[in-house]
């Protein structure tokens, strides 16, 4: 149960990446990492590790709220491809209409 009005501590991406590096490359324990980086909860580092294993560095990004720019490049590319396809279809229809009018 969370306390009403309680502020949660947030950590920068650099801190998260450093914690992952210390665990993966230096073989530090979660306790050593939390003490060294002054992280309040050792389970938080475990969650970061799980997200890192599942999604890579993208999993460490704060994905709450709306973003003006796309974080996921694949999603952005897919949107552009859909827009491009739609514009090509519109152009075909428009060209067909122009040809019909020119013959009349």
C-alpha cells in the first residue's frame, strides 16, 4: 500500500546503465551496487536488470506519459511507411481524376 502524497525517488538513465554495467561486467552484487550508487531499494536494481535482459537499454527508459518524439525508432519508421503508402494511393486517385477531366 502506498502512502498518499509520498514522493518516489527517480534515477537517471546514466545511473541505471552504470548499475547494469557494475553487475554484468564487474560482477558486483545488488547490495554493493545499491550502497555504491546510493540507491534506496536493492529490488529496484533487480527490476532494472530484468528489463535490461528483456529489452536492452530501451527497457531502462522512462516510458511514462506522452513523448513529443518517438523513442522507438521502429514504430516511427512504420508510421512513415503507412503515410507513404497512403500518399501513393491518393496520388493515383488524383492522377486518375486529372486524366478523366482532361479527356472530357
